[in-house]
């Protein structure tokens, strides 16, 4: 038994859970169980415009139907904005944040006009327009209350943190390469935090020792490792798991209504059948 292993499932309540989520939740739960550890649940509901309480309730209900139990109260990110503000404050004190007033359109225009814009996992890098803004103009715009995001000065951040490593259970030891994202947004214009910031802070505060999630978020771990170093947070292990795909070879998405756990349940599938559908291939692989 290794009580110190703590995993979590961290869905965003922006839709109903589908088979891919079921796989991810069962995977995480299994990793905790195998080690006699803890499995936690977190609602990543910072995106006030897209999250709905109806989905929050449905997720709890679907996971319980699937037979999953989690330890302690569910952490709702929207209730912890002060914690993220504090983390931003610490980064600001290290002179690693700058306000970005650019609209999406302005960024796109700037990129289109530049000869070569580096591309990262989330698309072209931010061209750095506001990083080099005249301090006086920046002050005036802030005083005027112009809407802005907060971006990480990636080069400075890497310079301060030095060379970092992290480890994935399947892909082994990694050298952190957060630079592939450029100056990431850590607080959005409309929401005073971001996925990268809140996920990293929360994994630390919840004592998560093994972050399990799909390989679609593999690269994000480079940024998370950097934030851990800058904010002096614990460093978990990672296990990025495969993504379930449908018969068409495409991964499940929230728009695939027919494979939501609700739809499967309404079509008469039992929880055991759905667990087998989700984990089926893994079982074969381990036989
Ligand atoms: N909230 C993220 C999602 O639903 C998962 C975050 C994570 O596991 O790090 O895709």
C-alpha cells in the first residue's frame, strides 16, 4: 500500500462526459487503487462563459453511476480565484508577467505580417507586441482600465528557472521545453487565471503525486513544470495515457452526443458494459 500516491480526474463542466472521459477517470482511479492511494476529483470550471452547473451535477452523477468514488470534497476551481491571484502576484514580483492588451484579431494580423512566426502546440506564438511596450504607455493603459491578459515572459522565466526535467510513466524522462509555447497567457482577459496556472497550483495544493491525463496534454506539462519551479511547488510524476478513438478513428469529443455516458445509460447499457467499452482495449493489451 502506498497512501502517498494521489491521482485526480479534472474535467471541465462544459458538457456531458463521454466514453473518452470515462476511460480517463477509470485510468486515474485504477492507478490510485493499484497503489492503495487516493483518487480525487476536481472541477475545472474557471471558464465562466462555458461552464454550467447542470454539467457539474451531471458529471458527479455519471461518475457515481460508473462506480467511481473519490476522496474528500470536490475542488471547484471557481471557488479559489484568490489562490490563483496570489500565484500571479508572486510571478509579478519576479518580473515575469506583463499585461497584454492585444485582441485576437490584432495578434492574428501581427503574425500574418511577420515573415516567420514560430509555431507551438497551441498554434503560432504570440509575437511579443506588448512585451516591449513603452512602460509609460503601459502604465496609462493600465490606469485607464483597458482590458488585458497577463502573459508569462517565457525567456525570462526559463532564464530564472534554469534547466528542468519531468518524468512520464510511458515516455520516460523529459527535459522541459516550455519555450515551444512562447509567452503563454496565465490570466485571461475575461477570467483572472488560466488552465496552465490553476491546474499546476491545484495539483500542488491537493497533494497530487501522479498526474494522469490524455496525451493531448503531454506538451502542456513542459509549461507546468516551469510554473512549479517558479512558484516553488511540488513536482508530481506524470502518466499521459492514450486517447480513446471511435470506430472512425477520431477521438471522442463533447460534440459526439451518442457516446455520452448519459446516452449510453439511456440506451440501456449497464455501468459494467460501459467500463468494459472504455477499458476494453487495455484489458486485451495486458492479457
Ligand atoms: N480540465 C482538463 C480537461 O478537461 C484536464 C486537465 C488535466 O487533467 O490536467 O481537458
